[in-house]
């Protein structure tokens, strides 16, 4: 399980990004709020959307999925 946080400052598009605590884009302590401890980022998003409808998942730490797995598999197959 991972710990998730939401930025208290929006990005240039008005979105408040959700990050796991190991993300290199995680805002400093004074610019984030704790969302909770979840197995998956989508669970954190479900909770955060209730108190911030402009919440979204960080593209760096929360949107890793099938694309990355397939990309790794293809690289392995090409070698």
C-alpha cells in the first residue's frame, strides 16, 4: 500500500495533482494535504474528488500501467 497526497496549489491548468510519497514531483509538506493510504492511485482519486473536484492523478507516479509494462516487454523482446 502507498501513501497519497494532493497538492494544495493547482497547476497551470487548474488541476490539483495527487502523488504517492515517493514521487519526484511531490510538493513540499506545506503545499500538500494527506489523502490516505491506498493500494491503488485510483482509490486515492475517488476520495480526493469528494473534497476537490479538480483533483487528478500525477502523470509521473500514478499513471504507470499497462503501457509501461508492454513497453518493457517489447524492449526485452527486441534485444
